[in-house]
């Protein structure tokens, strides 16, 4: 589904994004590209939360229906595509040192992601590398065993 987002930019500020169909769903980015990525992520998470809470997801507004929307003044409208989440999101609790969380937040911000998205993506991208290392170790052990026997 494609939802209309409003991009706002004041002098000496980041690019702000809001969604008329989802009051309270806002985000920002230092660059246009980051604002667009953050908008898609914020909207997806907002919708996932609504689904989890049993709320009805509104149909996307049309640009014509928003012609007189006061929030549109001074904004650039653009579409954000989101696929409704088929799986339920799960909230987890982790323990980390304050300095580690600060570093995670710094890296997430630099990547244009939320802390949660950064941690999930980092964990999922690391897993295949670990599996390759384990496979190489297993293969080397098998080869050494064959050579010894």
C-alpha cells in the first residue's frame, strides 16, 4: 500500500516526515534519503503496532482529498510504500552496558535506522558469516580426520 507522507524542512533543521492517515507517526532524517528510509520504517512499525493492538488500518488517502489539509502547507507530499506485516512483532528486553547502547544508537543513527531495526539487521547479517565460519571449521576437521585415517 502507498500512503501519502508530508516532508517538512525548516532552516537549520532535519527533514521531518509526517503521515496524515496516521496522526502521531512522525520521523526525521538529516538527508532526503535518510528521511525517506526512516519514513518507510516508521510507518511499517506504526502499522505493526496498530495490528498488534487490534486497530483498523485506514485506507490510504488520496491527494485530492488532502487538498485543504492545513498540515500540507509548506510541505512536499510523497508516497511511502509499506507492505502490511503478516507476522506479529515481538517486544524483547536485552541487557547491555550504557556505553554499548550509546554506540549502538550512534551507529543506528548513522545508518538511518532505529535502534531496534539496527540490532535486528546486524544480528541477521552476522548469522550467515558465523555459519560460513562454522562450516569451514567442520570441513577442515573432516579433511584432517580423513588424512589421519
